[in-house]
């Protein structure tokens, strides 16, 4: 991966993190709740400064894969003073719920505004077909041996057009290869170049079909019409709603049947995917990924998983129902344990992503 596209992927993640945490930060300021630290990244502090007016520490930390907006007394395992007005648990439950909710909400707002702006400037596009391209190449497979690279577009195989508006023709042609057939004569478009390669598919025992060791993506063929502000807003709302439904359905399938677990990625995998997409699709792909991942981040943070915003909202709702809070030190144990598990999961996914890149 070109270092430029890796940096662009990191920029995308940084934008999402900053917007999310700024949602918490602005809401806290509005509710007159003190913020202890606003950080981009985790781990050792590279540099930072302290606001004289609000006594908030702003920091850039070494690992650019997250961030946080911490409040005084939040997730403290010690008994807290009821007299310190700065402490987060000492503020009204409704104020705290608002501050917690505004993180994910800002991700939804970001996605909506970016999509509306994009439609207003570029118009609304209708998909008329899809052209397949190589999203990823497995090391040591037939495609790797033939010299195929991520971003390549296969225009024809044995003289047959592969760009007929579907991905089925390409996939069917590869699957239709039989042992002993001559090597496929493949015409590839790589940027401005056109290359002639020989490709011999191999039988995959697990999938029980001929494969070449690539992940196929799709570049949409689009017809675009200009629109006005109401049209852009309506199209943005529809797009965000549709994307949310797809994400929630994928999460449901992941939990209930395990479908898609092999495609689950951590930060390294996300950076790899974004880098590839941006290299192929340019600024539009960057914007589309920013919108999609922003919605994903907002929804994920609303899940009732210990350590995430959704879990904190649940504790706030319990407090409203009971008329009194769960002891802060007990709530802190739940969130701390959740964060440890989430960091462990992130480490496992990162290891898996690195192994995939090596292979």
C-alpha cells in the first residue's frame, strides 16, 4: 500500500474520532460539565496543553486508533466525594445522558451533512451497472503468480468481454475453468496501461470450485442528475437510513449465525480497506467510506456493550427508573472490564489483519 493512502486512511479515522469525541465535549460544555481530558489517540502523550479557562487537558497520543473525552470521576474505582461539583456522577442524570448520547449522534450528523453536501455538489447518481475490479490479491495464489494487483480491472478473458455491467460474468468465467484447459489469456487495465497476462485457476477444496485467489470489488456505472437542497437532504436521509439498515442487519447475522465473522476487521484491516478503496476511487471513495464508517461507528457505540456509550446509556436509564444511581464504583467495574475485553478483541483482530496482509 502506498504510504499516501495509508495516511489518508488514518486521516479518515482521525476525523471520525474527533467528531465523535467533540460531540461529548460540546455537550458537556453546554451542560456546564467539566472535561478532564480530550485526547486523540491512546498510549503515551506526544504533546498537549491545558486550557486555563476550563482546566481541560488537550492531548495527541501515540497510537492513532482511537480517542476519548474523559470526565472527572468517570469510571473511578474509588468512592467519590458528593461535594465536588466537577465530578461527572454528581451531575443530573439527564445532563449525563445527553452528553453520552451526543457522541454517536455527531457521527450520524457528520454522515448526513457530508452526504447532503456531496449530493448537492455532484448530483444524485443512479446505478446502471457494475464493473468488477481486483480489491485484494492473496499471496502465493494463481492471481499473485500471474502478476495481478489490487486495483486491476480485468477487461476480458480469452477475448470475452468481462465489463458487461455485472460481476457474474467474471466470476462465472473463472469458476467455469476446467483442469487441463489452456491458461486463461487475461487483459488487464492498470491505470493507463493495458497488460496481457496468463492466469490458471486452481481448485479450492473448501469452496469446491475453481478460484484464483482474489477478492472482487465492484465499480458502479452511474448516471447523475443535478439536484437542489431539498432533494439533496432527502437523498442523504434515504442513504443514511439504508446504510443503517444494512449495518444493523449485518450485526444481527453476525450475532445470530456468525455470518461475516471471517470478514470482521480491526483498525489495521480498516486502514487496509480504506487505502485500497481510496487508491481506486479517489476522493469520492474517501468520502463514501467516511460516511459509511461514521454511521457504523455511531451505531456500534449505541450497542449495550460495557465500555461503550450504549452501556453508559443503559446505566443512566436504570438510574431514571430506580430513582437513584448505581454506585459509581460498581458501574466503573463494568465499564473497565468491558474496555479490557474490547481492547483484547481489538488486539486479536489486529493480529488477524496483520497475518492477512503478510499472506
